[in-house]
């Protein structure tokens, strides 16, 4: 019998994954041994420390990358390159901010157990596996680690019917996407004889099959499976319902980390493995980008629930990142990475503000409305001027107003489309941005307008404080999101150069 070939085990490439998973186990172990639950602030600080450890390892990996170039490990299944290091930093930073924003919400809702932080850490570890995957099986493994943790997090508030419904819908949606993605892996393996990305692209470049039906069907299923994860239209079914019903800190974490992980798989698979087939998948991605931008922007106009507005906004933003993929060029890839990075902090900051403004509902009314409406934000500038200003900056950045990171993110992806010759796509992207701007400005005007004649008094209602308190950790997280949102809009050079250098080491 041929002996089983065991790959050499090297731990430093997967150190970020081990740090996050180890921190999750530490939190669970301590939580199970102490008599009283550890405070949410302790769990949040452990999570932030684990994220800082990931960033430290990523900096060392970047220095090694500059000297040695990209490297593959575990028989080629895991890769350390500029792309994976960039996304490792993005996921780690998003995890830290999400943990700080969730801490006051956990105390307010009486959910100070270790479960939330452990699930967030495991979810982020799955995202890192996806970022480093050079094999479709490893990519699927990271996808499942990410998704299973998110299913539980979506239903974290078991006392609320909306949270339980969100978890069930997300589970059904994720199951379909995973099955489609796995079937696509099987077809690609049947056509090429490998699941490793560099072997797939080598086989496609060196062979001219008489029929490419099986391969193209596999590519289509992989695209559909990952499109579910990034909420691209028409694969966005139930995504707004999940965003609306899930706990608000979970929604922000999902919008930042899950979307970054989904695009990590999508960009790497199609930019690396199927780059020689771009003439076949570019028209499909173009159609997805157009539908996602238009549907996300137009559907947001008629929404009243703020979380649902941000959900459709997230769908529209996925369309802009798809423009970077559709361009199939180094500029398109770097602009997509830049967009993902700045969007993560815009959306985390937005949901952080919503978390502070929304009322306490899970402990008193299980059937309460899933989230705050526009009416709840009316007159926010009078109650909390700083909070209203922060939310205004995040909304204007998502609208693409100059001197914010969102403007340059849109500018770079549209520039990549123009450079690739897709002028109609660029025009549609700008029109969609104009439609979406109405939604954001509507929220901004509501915050700076006084309460209407028939609006409920937010101060008089139970559970709705007049002057909204801003806990220390949440304030630090919001401040960090503000700094990155404004700094990347005024001085984008360092971040953009980093994104461009990341694409050189793929």
C-alpha cells in the first residue's frame, strides 16, 4: 500500500486562527469554572486582546512576505500572501470594534455570559480560514465555521420572536448556499481533477477540453453559493429579515465580518482560479452587480425600520464591491479591498449608534418590534448631539459624500470599471449612489428635525432614556470608526497603497 502522505505542519501561518479559537476556548473555560458569570467587559477585553494578537502576527507575516514572497503550506491548501494578510487585519480590527460595541448591549439586556464573545471569536476564525484558503475544501470549511456561529448569534436573544425567526431564516438560507457551493466544488473537481486553486488555473491554462459544460456549471454554482453569503441580488432572499430580527450588535458584526469573508472567497476563487475564464463569468458578475446596486438602493427608499434600511444599504454596497471583481484587473481587486476595509468601519459605526439608540425590548416584551424606526431618531441631535453627528458622518460616508472614505471607495471601483471599458456599468453605479443618497439624507434630516406633532415622546416612553448614555468602550469603538472613516477619506494614500501592494502578492 502507498503510505499516506502527511503534510508538514507549520503553525505560524495559521497562528491568527489559533489565537482566535484559543481565546474562544479560554472564555468558555473560565466562564464554566467561576461561580458567577464574568462581566461582559472582561469577555470584550479578551476578545480585543486576541484581535490585537492577530494584528501583531499579521504585521510579522507582512514583513516576511516582503522578503520571501507568497508561500503555500499544508500541501498547498493554505496560502500566506498579501491578500490574506490584508483581510486578516480587516477581520481582526472589525472583531475588536464589534466586541467593544456589543459590551454595553450585553449588560443592558442581561446577557453577560461568555457565549457571545466565544461565538464572535469562532466566527472570525472561520473568516480567517476563508481568507487563507487556497483549496476549495478549506474554503468550504471556513465558510461553515463562520456560518454556524452566525446562525446561533442571530438567534442569541431567545426571548424575542424576531431573533428566533432571524436565526431560522438565516439557517435555511445558509444551508441552501452551502449545498450549492459544495455541489459546485464537486463539479469543478470532476472537470479539473483538483480542488486547489493554483492547480485548477494550471489545468485550465494547459488543457483545451472538447466540452466545458461541467466546469462552467461548477463555476456558476460556486458563484451562486458565495453570492448568497455576500447578499447579492437575487440571492439576497431573507437577508433584510435577518438583519432586522437579529440583535443589533450581531447585525453590525455580520455586515462587516461575514461580508468581508464572503468576498474573500469570491475574489480569490475568481481572480486566481478562474482568471482565464473571465470572459465567461464577467457578464454574469456584471448582471449581479447591476441588480444588487439597483435593488438595494431602490428598496431602501420605502423602508421605515432603520436596521432594514441599513440591510438594503449593505446589499447595495455589495454591488459596488462586485464591480471591482467584474473588472478582473489588479486595480479592480485593490479597489474592492479598499472598499471592504472602509465599509466595515462605516457599517460597524452605524449599527453601533443604532444599538445605543434602540429601546430595551427583549426582557420586557418578547414580541416587540425588531428594531428602531426613523421616528425613534427624530430629534436625536437635541438629546445627543455628538451621537447624531457621528451617525451623520457614517451615513454620509455610505452615501459617498466627498472627504469621507465612502466617496473614494466608490470612486476607485467605478474608476476600475471605466478603465476596463464598462462605461454603462459606471453610469449605473453613479445613478444608484444618487438614489441611495436620498435614504441617508432622510435619516440625517430626521435626526436634526424636531419631533412631529403626532410622534411619540421618546423621553416619556418606558425604556427610552432622554439623554442616551454612551459607555466608555462603545465610545472608544465609535471614535475609532469615525477616525478611520474620515482619515481614509482625507488621506487615503496609505490604505490604498497597502491594498495595491496586497494585490501584488497573490
